[in-house]
């Protein structure tokens, strides 16, 4: 960070700590739920898209000094734009925080044709029978997997 001695550093560290804490609580809560069975028809990982996403995500931090209210407006505009793109596109499959703690998000289609995002630490392929918790309207957390033989 180029602004170690400013309020921005403390705000950034505080938001990062809050986000990681909420993620840990959310995953802990999800693993305690019973889950439902899903038969996977297809699975698509977004790992190859992650590098490009992270480059665009981090680029503004390399040149911008936070010294005036205008700098804060620029940061706010960037984060608003990034959040809008993140929510309204398939880039939702790439979550840097989940990647850092060993998870990835895979788009899966089950036998009924329903499309969901699956948070997993293990690879999922066509034919797998999984047990997963619906964390939030189509966002599943993998609990267990049985690979087709």
C-alpha cells in the first residue's frame, strides 16, 4: 500500500478483516446445514479467467495516491464499476478471497437443467453425485461428492 500512514490504510485493513471474518462465519454456517442431493450434468471452472480479473482488479492501486476527496471519488467509482460487473456477469465465478483460502467457484448444471454456482475445494465433473447446501439462491456449498464409476 502506498498510503500506510493514512486513514485509508486503517479502513482498508478493517474492511479486509471484516470480509474475511464474514466469509469464515458464512462457510462455517453452511457446513453445519444438511444439504440436498444434486446429479451433475456439466461443470465449468473459471480458473483461466482469474488472472485477467485480478489484473484489472489490482491495477488502480499501483499509481493512485489517496490525498484528496477526488482520489476517494475515483476509488469509489472504480469499486462501484467493478462490483456492478462482478454481480451482472459470469465473472461472479471468480472470487479472490475464496481462491486465497483454497476454494473455487464452478458453474454446474444438474440433471434437471438448473444452473448453479458451486463453491468447492475439489474438482467436480459430469456424472458426480454431490450433496450441497443452497447458501443463497443458486449458490451452492459442496458438502460431499460421490464420483460416478
